C-alpha cells in the first residue's frame, strides 16, 4: 500500500515536472510557435509601419498603427471585432508602459532629454554662435571657406538640428563673399548634420541607436553590449564617412558635377546670390530664434568649450567607471586581470567601454554638464538659477518627439518579437539570400524607407528588429552582424540627408538661405554617387568578410577617382 502511494506520488511529480517543462518551453518558444501559426501574417506589423510611413509621412502614427495591427493578430477574437480592437489598444498601452519601465530604456530617455537641455544652454549662452564666428574669420578663399564650414559642422557634432541652424547663418556671409553658391553651402551643412550626429559617441542620436541595437540582440537571446556594438559599427558607416570625405575632396579640387556645378559657375561669375532679405530667410524662423543667444549676452567660445568639454570628459570617465565596475563584479578572470594589471591600457579602456552601461553613463555626464553650464550662466549673470532651469527644460522639449519615437519603436519591436516575425523571416529567407548581399540589401531598403519618410529614427526602429536576427541566423559571427547593423544605421542616414521632406534637409536649406527644391535637386546626384560607392566598394566587399582597413581605403580611393572622372573645375579662369 505504501509502495503504491509512493508510485502515485512519483508519477504525479513527474507529470507536474513534465507539464512545467512544457509550459516553460512554450514560453521560451512562443515566437517560434507564433511564426509557425501565423506565417506571412507576422509580416503585417512592419509592413503596415513601412507603408503608412510612405503614405502619411508621419513616423509616430505609422509605428503606432503597426503596433495595433500586431495586437489585433495576437488578440483576434473571431467575429467580435470590437473586443479585438479594444484588446489591441490595451496591448499597445501595456507595451508602451513596459518599454518605458525598463531601466535601460528609461536611462536612454533621460540621457536624450538631458543632452537636449545642455545644447539649449550652450546656444542661449552664445557658445555655438561664437565658435562658428571664430571659424568664419579663418576663411580666405573658396577652398578654405568650404573646409571651414565642413570643420564647423564637425564641431557641432552633438545634434543635426543645431548644426543646420547654427552653421548656415554664421557661414553664409563668408561663403557669399567667396562666391560660393548657396546650394553648395546647403549641401555642406546637410552632409555634416545627420551623417556626423549619427556616428558621434555623444549626441542626441546615440540613445536611439544604442537602444535599438540592445533590444534587437535581446530579442534573439544574444548577450552583447549594445554600446560596444555601436562603437564597432563606426568604421562600417561607409555612407557617413564617404560623404564627409567627398566634401573635402571636391572642395580642395574645386570640382563639381551635375546641377551643382551650374550653380557654382553662376555664383563664381557673379550671378544672383540670395540676399539676407530674401523671403526664404524670413522663414528662418522660430527654430533658428530658439538657438540664438539671450538678449545682451556676448558670445564666447568658452561658453561652448567648457560645457561640451565637460560633457565629453565626464562621459569618458563615466563610461570607464561603469565598465570597470561591471567587469570587476563579473567572473571573467582574464578581463579582470587586464583591469588590475594595466587599468589605463588601450585593452583595458576598450573592455571598460564595451561593458559600460551607456544609458546611465551618458545621463550622468549630460546632467553634470548641464549643472556646469547653468553655474557658468548664473556666475556671468546671463540668467538666474530659475531661468537656467527653464532654458534647460526648454531644450528637453525639442527632443520629446525623439522619446515618443523611441517608445513606439520599442513597442513595435516587442510585437514583432512576440509574433515571431524574425523567426519567420529567418526560416523563409536564411537559405535563399547569399550572405554577402544582406548588408547591401539592408542598406538599400533603409535608404528607400528613409528617403520616402524623411526620417532616420523611424527607419531604424522598423529595420533594426528584423536585420539583426536575420543576419545572426545567416551568419552568427559577430563581425558579420555588426556589418549588417551598420547598414541599418547608414541606410537610415541616406534619407535623412537628402530627402526633400526630411526636417534636416529643410533646415539646411533655411540655414543656408537656399531655395529648398534647388538644394534637393543639386545634392541628390552627390548622395546617389556616394550611395553607389557605399554598396559596390563598401558593403559588398564587407559582406564577403574583407577587413575594414582594406575596404574603407578602397572606397575612399573610389570617391577620389569618381570625382576626377565626373567632376569639372568651377574655377572661372580655367573656363
């Protein structure tokens, strides 16, 4: 009798354990279960987001409806459509709240807002204007004026909007004096806005980029430091790097092609140059006024150097400290030994940065830089403490839309993950796409979406949750995944740089005092030229596994040769 009871107890325990394992397995493999269950329907959320982004030109609405479509699929209740829609709406709310409740995501939101506050403080204190004016005094020729404009664009690396609205008005009198066309000025401003902010390790962009990278790796259960991956993608951001090199090459050679050359020749011959009173400049607007110094403030370069320098130095220290504490608290004996034996070596710094919590580190440094900037402003009697806090908060307001897009992108990623969209694509495509073509395909798709929508943020939010899992399934080598990740980020930059509906493109036209359509018309041939080289000499060789130290120089040579072949001089004495 006792043995019988024991057997029954054992059998009951086995049944309980088996059911627990089955439930656990079901939870773990829910994405695969849904991928098998819904099939092509799993593609509906990203397709809805992409198509609506094309149609509405509004990325927030597009992402939100993409999330809702996924919620409808997951909560479908037959003929009870009203119940399904209500549940899908509640699902959207829960995903948004869950995204914001995540400590990593919350840190990303906070650092984006804090950096926006620092940028506004620097602008109101006249720091950004003083730097641009100091650089403009160094320009003595058409070549040096363009190089100085390019260099000024590199210095305003922290935000693309600030770049467009600060550099244009400051350099416009200089380039006009050197008979450089407004179209050429607008191109230089535009090409040093998003392409620079997109690869800067301290900017209003990095939170979005690192956040999406981390979420995509988490969705496939791969433990990778998102900031470390971001750093690794920088050498593979071919479009960003090549468009910056293209400006320098064409400026030094004084060669242009296409519609831009006609504008340059007209300007050199004393053709019509838009004056500051032109009706377009009257549109320069509230956004530009917001970046002007406070009334009575004397611009000083130190009002930019000290806060931004504090932000950079504090960020480097915070990155190192965050990574150092993470490593010392881990069980990685080899890395711990590096940190203990040579804590300031390149290997130690690299490991510390790769293991740092970028969201917390950047928030800490941006908060500290904001305090330093406010203390400077109060000490110099530019504003009171209360006014300084108000300026800081006003700077945050300009980046609220970035935070909304982030939350929507994270929520869409959550829906895509649960539906098993990536799993379905992996099963369907992993055997049909040659591995070397994937980075190029991702870049082209990103370029098309971003050009049609005018936003890189939305493009990254749509593509990143799909690209990283797909790349990992085709080739799990992390270097291959990094190349594919860079293709998402770079393809998204293409549209933000040259799309006629991109806010950065519009602001670049306004800042340069150039007709917007003329700006778009003259720079698109240059963008397409660099995009072609990015694919042929960048992502295809990188897709084959060719090292970046070979690929990047070859691509740069291709740009130089292409300019020599296509470009013609704009020096009048040679005409």
